[in-house]
C-alpha cells in the first residue's frame, strides 16, 4: 500500500470499516489527508462522498469501488480484493453474498489473516457440525467417526464426521480434558450482525432444510412442526420478538435441568412479516 497506512485491507471483511480505519490512521499519522484530498486522489467530484460511504449513507458501484481503491492507494491485488468486499457487503440475497464470499476466499492474504474463516463457514453451513458438538453430551458418545456418522439422522459419512471433529476443535468448541477425552468447551462461535452475519444466515438455511426433510422422514410422534398466521400491531410484534428471545433462553435452562442428555434435537423458531409495514408506523 503506497500511502504508508498501517491499516491492511486483507484484515477486513467490511469495506466500510476498512475505510473508517484507513481515514483514522491517515489522520493519526499527521498526513495531509482530508475528504477533499481523498476525492482528488480518487478522481471523484463529491468531496463528502467518502464520509457518506463510511456512514453507510451511500453505496459504491463497481466503477466507484475502483476509484475508492485508487484513493486509498491500494495496489492491484488489494484493489481487486476491495472491490470484492464491496460486492460482498452490498449483496442483496444470501446466494449473492455467498458467491462474493467464495471469491474473497480465493485471496491468499485473506486466508492467512483469517485462518478460522473456513472452520466458521463449515460450522454454519453443515447442519451436522453443531449436532456433533451436542452429541458429546450423550453418555453413549464414542470418539469414533463411524459411530458418530450413524448416530445422526440422517446418517453422514465417517469422513464427514472426522472433518466435523477437526472443525469443532479448530474453533475451540471441543477440547481435550486431562484424560485426553474430547469435551464441550464454553467457547461460542460469534455470529449475528456485521461482516460475519452471513454465516448465521447459512446456519438457518441449513437447519430449515432439515426441518423440511423431517416432514417426510421423521415420524409424526417424534416431531412437532406447527405454525400460525395472525394479524398484530407493531407494538405487539415487538413484544413477540422479546417473548421468543426469552423462550429460547428458557428452553436452554429446561434442557440443563432435565439431567443426562439422551438425544440431540433441533428447535427452529421463525417469525416474519407477510405484509408490508404501514406508512407512518414507528
């Protein structure tokens, strides 16, 4: 990077966060850097465009992304990566976001800076990886890929089971005790909003697919899949979201209180609008 910046593009999955840190770093180093100077360097007319993009008030076209890369003094490989970050951050659908993420993963500097990213992706995209983590709570658990493979419904291959154990260990979700036995760790995989949010979207897609499979393959007595369609106020909808969050916490507490685990189950909860928000609603 020719600007002498201490901020490296390959450390980022959020292009806006990179731009904010790049701007802050230039100012901290006492460089003659301003929104106006950036605009001149990037060859754009609007002097406050960088500020608007950093705030999330403007998006970047592919052409403008190249100009911003020029303004940041990024070299060829860095510029290409920055443009892919823009596509990733502005993707409209999960499929578009996954395709952009796949392209990002082809950059070797990114893989070196984010060594756990492949494990993060595997944990959320393969339904059986979190399921195997829960299998360890069963008294009958055996650290044998063949046993693990056939203990799941539907069954997976021993090679998939072996790879899943590696993923869980890499993420710190499984550790070995003093006797060398695998056990669950308290570490959680971070998801939610932000640049890693696409992982949790993939997790939900994978688990919803398993719910669809269960409709055909799991006996009715062993599953509970129900739904209700209703009309409700905006205030009531907010209350429902809060009640669902409290219910999830209650379920986890109940599971711990029931004693030794005997099976692994998946509980999906979905609440989403089927009509547009009324104009003027808070």
